[in-house]
DNA sequence: CCAATAACTAAACGATTGTTTAGTTATTTA
DNA sequence: TAAATAACTAAACAATCGTTTAGTTATTGG
C-alpha cells in the first residue's frame, strides 16, 4: 500500500453534479471541474475515467438524491394528488439546492437530444419511462378512468413535468404554483 | 465594381437556420456550416460577420418564416380556440420542415439558459413575451374570465407551449394531439 | 527505517474550435 | 482591352477542448 486519496469521491462527485446541473454537459470544461471539485485532472480521471464517465456517475447520483421523493410518490395512497405533490416536491428540491437550474434529467434530455450519445439518451429515457409508469399506477387508482384516459393523462403529465422543469429555471414560485394548479385542474 | 457573389444570402441563411435548428448553436461548427451552406468560411464572415451574427440573423429569419401563423393567431376572432389552432399550427410547421427538431426559439431558450449571452437571451425572452401578450389578448375575448384568471392561463399556456415544443422533438403526432387537447380542456 | 507504490503536480499532447489573412480568380466598368 | 476590385480558395492563426504522461511527493507495510 501507499498514499491514500486526499479527497472523498462522493463529496467531489456531488460538487461535479452541481456544476453540470448549473451549466450543462458541454458547457462544463475539465478546467471548471478541476476548480469546482478541488482536485487535479489526474485525480478526476483516476476516479471517474473520463468526463463522460463522470457525467454518467453524476446522473446516477442525482437519481439517488431524488429517491426520497420518488419513494414518497410510489408509497402514497392519494392517487392523482400524489402526483401533484410530486410536482411540488420536484420544484422544492430545485430551490433547496440553491444555485442549480431546473431538473438535471430534463436539462440533460434537452441537451442530448442534439447529440449522438445513445448511452446517456437511453439512461434518461428509461428514467422518464419509469416516471410514466408511476403516473399510470397512481392514475389507475381512480376507477372512473378508463385505460385510454389513463394513458393520455400520463403522457400529458410527463410533458407538463417537462414544462415545469423549464419554468423552474427562470420563473418565480408563484407562477409555478399557478402552473401546477392549472395542470391538475382537469385530471 | 467587380465580381458578384455566387450565392444568394437568403438561400444560404435558410440552410444555416435548418442546421442550427437540427443541432443547436454550440453543436454546430463553422465546418458544418461551410458544407451545409455550400460556401467558404470567408464568405460566411463576409456576409454575416461571425458565427454569432449568423445565428442572430437565423433567429430573425425564423421569426419571419413563422409570421403567417402569428398573423393568423392575431387576426383570429375565435378566442381561446385561436390559441389551440396556433398550437396545432406550430406542430405542423415543425413536421413540414422535415429534418428539424422542435421549435428553434424553444431550443435556443433551453440552450442559452446555460450561457452568458444577454443579446440572444433578450431576443428570445422578448419573443416569448410577445406571444404571451397575444395569448392574453385572445383569452380576454372571453368576458367570463377575470383579469387574474387570464394572466394565470396565459402563463400556463406559455409553459404548455414549452412542453409541446419538447414533445415535437421525439413524440409522434398522436401523442401530441392528446397533449394539446388535454391542455385546453380546462381553459 | 526504508523500499514499494499509490496519489499527487504540472506540463504537454493532438484535435478541434472560431477567426483571420495572404494570395488567386473572375467580372465589372471606363 | 485593361486596370480596378470584389469574391473566391486555402492555409494558418491563437485559444481551448478532453486526455495523457513524465516526474515528484507522501504514506504505507514489512
């Protein structure tokens, strides 16, 4: 054995995540990552392999961070209102995190729709597919909805979530609340 | 006088627009622009000043191209249904253009929210503000809506349009129609 | 205590970015 | 027809990108 790492991989990964979150993937350079993470390029490559690898782990970490609000949605018995709560929770997380911009998943989805990178794309699409399944599950608890309605509404809510994520990047809390209320008015 | 330009500035600008539309600003290189526009870098700089200048003119050209559907919205007497038609028209334009991705304004809005470029940002925000004013105008034709409701619904529709633009980048026509119908169900 | 070795620093890598420039070609008008 | 000049080609520009490598430092276990 020899010298030990002078940094904590989880800690620097969190810092990298927040930088990617603020600036997107392409607009985050290795130089920026160096100073934000507080470690040398060599160390980044030693721990995460590449910029791409670091970003992948960043996404993984993001999902882990959000696990609690997904679990809350999954375990709730409130039906459609559980989804509405989830929308509010998603917004809250963004503002709690402070300096970030919107939702990292949605940001990545937007950015990579212009880039050939099936690895990241598959990752994101799977994430959204899982969310849709959760929506469907909650919508189905309302027995007055037929299957077709449930699917349509699930698709609608997935896109509404997308609009919401865009909104959390610029709008204030009040406008966002209005948006959520109107989204669920007829669901 | 001397030699004349061997290309038509309007024609090559349209080609540049479609390339930016497909790939975004940062992911479009001067090399790609050269081959897509069919002219040399020198000629691009002679006609448009810089990559940034070319992109600005691209946005201007995009607005001009869409003037007809904005005019249709403005001149319509159908109230809220005019906005709904506008949503469908926006989708149609995307699909008619073929190889492009979503709405150039929304794409640019998303991409530049991560970049310090007040020129482009101001341009885009003004565009969205104008659209919101149009929405308000149409919503106001329904005299049963109070002022507060009109503003809330206009904000909602602006964000819904954002979600729609995201959808036209991946989803099929049927899902998009469902989304539009649900959006307007309670307006 | 010292040889082994992992983690560090810092410089350099080749590739690509947007932009400029020097030199050539073609067309215009006097 | 010939001088003038704008538009062309193609090469080079400096800066930055992600990545690698050579050399140094520090800490470990025998």
